């Protein structure tokens, strides 16, 4: 970034000061915190240079300086020192997640609430794309002649079920044979692969012996061809009112509208879901000026090394990264461990 060592120290002090106090940082404060032993006047010169280079902004003529997005990017990339997560807080996270039921949606909803409560910001959890999830187990249950419930369990405990109408001659024994065949054929495949291979299997199953399995393939095709409706869980939106200067009502309103629409949030989370590790993103980078005062910390959760979805928190750009980063990282790892243990 072509910064001198003393400029880096001054910038680090200003960023931390802005995070701690949420107000412009003056030269006297920097002089007291610095190891450079320079006067406030000398500090003002350094701060002026940093302003020219785009790392600081001066909201008012007589006020101190505030870090720009450029300064926060440098801070999180090279200056940030995450704190060690206290044992008590790790145990709280672990206990809450372990005590959640087997329902996958309930687990993600709990995760979003847990993030929000632990960091006092907006908590989010994005469900996997069903088409990329792997087939674990399928079962048919005869409700009554001509009506069957299809239960499909996907990787990570995602459960889909659907009622479909069938030939009234199909028995429970037939359904058992169907499920055995389908599980043997498709277990471990992604939904994309299943749909592709369904056509191939149906073309090959032409003789009388395979007629039974053509029916089985037709049932699963009928059950799971709906357009995907990906779930996203958001909690703690009311924290927004405590996260930013009450005078900045426009920024607050734009964030609330963004969260309520969900489509923009889903697009944003999809954009960063391909990353393999914890990521710190700024709203302006991801979505433009409407979110320029906000920052997103996200981390993927995985099963057997495959990313399923992401969790994260949205807060002000001057959030306490050293505290929030380790919490988001730990929750993502615990969620992954719990999902792993189920399969």
C-alpha cells in the first residue's frame, strides 16, 4: 500500500479508536496511544498524508478523522489480531447447537439466532442448494391406496417430503422394492446427477423385468421436480438500531429494506458462498453504496469436505472484528461437526 511504518501505526490506532468509540479520532488521542513520541501537530501531518492517500476522511473541518473502507480493508487483511474465544462462550455455542433437534431447518434457524445473540448483530444462515446436495436415503410410505408420501433425506440432514398419487395397485411391498433399488442406484449422487441419470436409467429399463423400476424412477421424478426454494434464516434485525449512529437514519433504513427483500441478500450470500474459508466483505464491495456503512463476516459450513452453505453476521463497518471473527469461525466449525456426526 506504499505506507511508511509510522503511517501504518497511526492508521492502526485510528481504526481501533474508531471501532472502540464510534467517533472521529483526533490527533491528541493518536499521540497518546502512539509509540512514536510525536506531538499532536506532527500527528496531524501524518493524518493529512493518510487522508490524501484515501485511508482517512475528515467529516468536519474541526473534527478528527475516520477510517475509510480502504483503511478497514488494510486493517482486516494485515493488522487484525483475532482474540481467543473464552471457554464459556465456546461451551454455550456447542450446547445450544447440540441440543437442537434433527430437523435441518430448525438447526439453521437456531444458528442464525445464536450468531445474533453472541455478537449482538444480524445473524444469518443460508441453506444449501438442494440440487448440489447428495442423496442419502429415500423411502416411500403408503398413506392409502393410490396415495404415497415420498421422504428424501439429503446430505446434512435436509429432509424433503411430498405426497404423490400413484396406481392404486401399488403395494407397500412394491414401494419397498422401489426404495431399495433407488437408494442402491443413486445414493451419494448430487441432485443434478440424479436428474441426469434418471433419464438414462429409464431408457435402459425397457424389458418386463425392469418395468417395476421404471415406475420407481417415475415416482421420484414426479416427487422432486419443483423449482428450488432456497431457505435463508435471518435474526436480530432489531439490533440494527443499536449498531449505527441514530442520526444516520438513511443508512439504517436502506439496510432494513435490504434485509426485508431477501432476494438481494440471497444474491449477496450466493456471491460469496464459493469461498472456502472465513471471509470479511464490505457492503460497498458486494452491493454498492447502499451498504457502504456495513460489513459482512461469513464462513462456510461443510460435510465431508464439501461446502453446503454459509453462516455469517452483518454489522457496521466499524464492528469489533477481533471479537466477532473468532465467534463466526467457531460457530461454522461446530455446525460442520454436528452435521458430520449425523452421517
